[in-house]
């Protein structure tokens, strides 16, 4: 993270589309919620009391997903676009890692000028939901101006086909992206697509070899973290999966937020505990720091 003395600095800045998610659970009725990686992540940061801002693209006349964050206390910078992003998440089996994703409308790619340099951010997390948000020149430009970057690999691996379906593809220039990043987040599906292995330790170390300093990978059972040569793991302890959508986004945000003041091992355990609580209820995280610390204490006894 950046060592910033500016008293007005942002703790974590999230960059990505805010959207509507139409969720189709397996064996249950569908529902519509405000979502996206940036929204789920920023909701965590705000509820943990951090200075949080969001840079997003959306239709200025359709800002409901942004309104929810602003009501919580996040500062949202809206770059005008023709559409506010609309996505669908379809679960066709009980395996929550197997999902069909569609992005029916999207707000288009970001450019460096969309992201303010003042106030500075200790961590800037690129939280996209498809390959329509971040280009390599965009990421390289942010790195060149000294941003401490974090990025979710789903914004590279999720490629939209001509029917707006999300197809998973290994990007040819992934190493160039990773070379710009301090933190990397991905899930087991994305890890296998990029590295060719479902061995999360091996996959995480591959990203470290490409230049990432800390790599977090989620799967149904828990999270794996690589910091240099060290590999750590933390299980998820949720009692149900009704809030599965946003699992990885929430885990990474919780890790980054805690990492500002704690070592990697403690930040990982904190993130696993927080997202376990979140997955028991649909929608973004709505808990408190006290709830997380109480559950952590209970689980370690």
C-alpha cells in the first residue's frame, strides 16, 4: 500500500461498474439486486469505517446502485455513460462455483482521466465484472503514476460473446497486467483458466512469479493466500450459501481493508470470517466490525 501522509487520503478506492444483478438461484425464485464487484467491495470498506470512494461509469439518470453506496457514506464519482450495467447470474446446480453469467448492458471502458489523483488512495482496487472495463494501457497508466494497484482477474477472464454471455478465456497479456499489480484476486475457475491448474498453491505462486506481491484465490471451501514464498489458507464457515453472489469481491475487499493495519495472516482470517457471515444473507455485506471480531473469537476457541 502507499505510504501517504495526506490527512484527506482515501483508504481504498474501488474502480468498476456498479450494476443491477438479476439472480437465478438453483431451485428458488429469481430476484433483482444492486451489485457488482465494486459495490460489494465498497460496502465492506464503508461498514468497516474506512474512507472509501468509488469511480464508476453509468447512466446519470439510472444511478440506484450508486445511491445505495452514497447513503452508506461512500463518495461516488460517476462518469456518464449510455447505460448502467445489467447482469444476470444463473445457478443451474447446487455447486455454487458453476454459474452462467450474462452482461446484457454495460457502461463501457475506463480511461485514466476517469480516476482522480486527488485525494490520493492508499490502495486502488480495479473491480470489474467483464473485459469491457479495463484495458492494459489504462492499468499501465495508473501504475506509472504511482498507484498501489489491486485487481480482480475476472475483469480479464470474463469475455463477452456476441450474445452477451460471459465466456471464460485466458488473456494473452495477463503477465503484463500482473506486472503492474501489488494485489491480485481470482477464484478457482479463473485460476485454472489462466494457469492451467486447480492446485491453488501452484496457481498463486505463478502469479507471484509474474510480479504480484500478494495473491488471494477463493473457492467454495475457503481462501488461499500467497505472499512471496509463503502460502496461507483460511476456511469459510458459512451455514448456508444464500448470499453466494459477491463472495470473492467481498473476500478481497475485506482482506485489503484489514491489510491496511494488519499482517497478511490476520487479514486473511478476518476476510474469511467476514465473507462467511455475508454469504448467509443475499446482497452486499451489512454486518459490523464487532460482529466479525466476535465470530473470529468464537471460531478460534
